[in-house]
């Protein structure tokens, strides 16, 4: 990579060309963007051919760095007037003929501080290469990356760690709420690209270290984030690619287990770790395996399984991810993957999110393992669940006045002509969009939660209305109400961090 001045020139040219997510959407439209997501660039290329002359620079940059097609040196010089064509060659963006050597694309998101727009460089993908990606490939921003960044707890900390940084996207996100970030990777090329991305976007509070897992970091952290190389890949089979960005070099799901075990020693008091992972199903259920890994730590834990695939689907997904297409080589790799799973009696693989926290004092009080495989309505708020858990521990819930959260609605279903509903559900409009079935007592209690009366008074009134024993009704609904508070469907009048009410 070239110097800071050249990178600053590149940033100025990208900004001047309006090389943004919105500009690209306008340039080739939603249908072409969807085709690109499926690995098909013809619709986008056709849209570029009919572009308006005013968008020539944006179109050249899109053709070169997103579609992975060569542009003439003259066109690139016009699109990058400050950096120039020779400067682009010097930065390793293109070769001397104008063919791309890197993928470079805009990336935008919205957080508590507003709309943010960056540019992210990574290695060329299968579409641009025209063949399977090499084992040292540095991946750009993908679905897993955006999942983790969307889950990220963005509370201020002094020091954060991005474990296995890849192109640096999680470190960039963490740099928005951490005074300082350390980003590690086993790949020097990944660290070079991550450093390039930080400089390109003017982010100066990230330090990059070479090494495996926690090896390069003796420090303790207020926040650890990791999209680790968790993909379960056959070991010892000849000719099975081991991609640095996804394969941790361990048997089965051992890498995720190792991160869970080791992260405790690197979290400061109250520090939180958030990571993605895979876990195997076989003789032992996958979530039970994760629960066992967590059991021998002193950490609070919230683990969510979002997806479960049978081993056939899993193997197909990751063999295709490397760029191998159906044929003799695909079949050979497929057999190796299935042999590996069969050797351990594995039938399915789970994927999900792991949130861990080192308690400020005492032992762990939260151990929550759940399957939530339905659609989500925005990024789930891990911080809110941790806060709600802490709030519940410090309160006599019967003395609290609760309110139904603004995004929660009640749905009732009736048989035609019936006066009373046969089914009542409470539905959440954000996060995991949970649906909670309501019995008569719970429905009445929740319906009265408008922030004006303590829960104990409401339970007493509902018991009288239903002509049931108050103690029995309270014993029935209290844990159910606690669960609704925990998942954010009910909120306290005086709440978490002094401001839980909405």
C-alpha cells in the first residue's frame, strides 16, 4: 500500500464522484442490485451502458471496483483526477492495464450519531476473478458482517478488541464508541487492507496486531467483538481449501468453544463480548453444547440460534462460498465434508449470536439460550436485554408501574359469532419480533399496564375481576411479566440507567 497522501487523494476523488450507496442504487436500480447480490452483473452492466454523461465517474468506478471489469487508463484518470491513474496503480487498486486488483465499494449505515458513509476495500471476489477465490482471500462486508455490526453494543469504552478483523469493518464500527481499538488477524494481508480502510475513512484510533486469537493481546477490554473464522471445515482431508477468513484450523466447532473459554480473561469488570458462531448437533444438541462451554466460565451469557442446517446444506453452502461450482471437484469436496461430519456423528449445524459479559461482582446471573429463527424487524438490542436483566434483579417487580412498549400490539382471534377470543397474542414490532401467547389473566394484567398502577395492585384487581385467588394469579403471571420486561415488551416507569420509560 502507498502513502497517506495517496489515500487522502483517493478519498477526495471518491467523494467528488459521489461514489455512495445511494448513487449506485440510482445508477443501476434495485433489480440490478438484486442480481448482483445473486452473483450476476449483466443487468448492472447494461444499466451502466445507458448512464447519463454526468455520472461517468461514478459509472467508471462502479464498473471497475464493484463489477470487477477493466476500464481504460484514460477513464480511470478522469474518474480519479486527484489520485490519477498512476496513483491508482501505486495503491494496488488496478494493474497497469486498468484491470481491478481490489474490490472497493461504498458502505453506509445509521447509528445513534446519524448516517455514516464509508468505502471498504477487500480482495476481488469470484465474480471478478472468474474462478474460485484463493485461500488467503480477504473478505469484504457480507451478511455476517452486517449482522454483527447491527448487534454491536455502542456504549463508550476505553479499549475495544476486534478479534479476527479481516477487512476491518467491525473495528471501524467499534472505533465510533471506543477511545481505542485493537484489531488482530492471522493474515498480514488482512491487516494491511484493514489499515488501508481505516486511513481511507479517516479513522485514527485503531491499532493493528498480527497473531492468532488472543495471542497478541495481553490487555483487558471493555468490549470484544468478533466475526471469527467459525466455519466447520474438514481437517486432514487432501485438497480441501482452508480459507483464512472463515476457517480457524480447529476440528469441528472447537474454535467457537475456545473463544468463549478464553475471552473471560480478556474482559474487564462489566466488559461485554459479542461474536457469531457455529455449533454442531449430533449426540449432543447444539445449544446444549454452547451451554456447556459457557457453564465453565464466570460469564453472563445470552445465546441465540438463528438458523439450523442439515450437514448436506451446510457443506453445499460453504463449498459454493469458496467459488467451486458443481462438477467433479465439487463432488470431491462434498464427500470430504460429509465424511468429516459423519466421523463425529454430526447431523446439523446451528448458527447464531453470542453475547457474554463479565459481572461487575459475584458470579453470573444470566444464562439464556434460545432459538429465534423467525424474521427480525431491525437489529435486536443486546444492551437492552442486559439492562432489563439487571433492572429486574434490583427491583420488587410487584411494586413497579409498567407500561406496554410502544412497538407492542395485541392480536385477538375469534371464531365467527363468538364473543370471546379463542387466541390472544402479544406481538413485538422490533428486534426479534417475538410473539407471546396470552392467557386470560396475563392479557388482563398487560392490558392494565399503562404506568399508573403498581403491578401488585393490578394483579389484585384482576384476581377480583376473574374471581380467582390473588396469590395463585400473582404466582402465575409474575414470571411471565418478568419475561416480558426482559425482552422489552413491558418497560418500567423508572428504569434502566435511570431512564427506561419510553
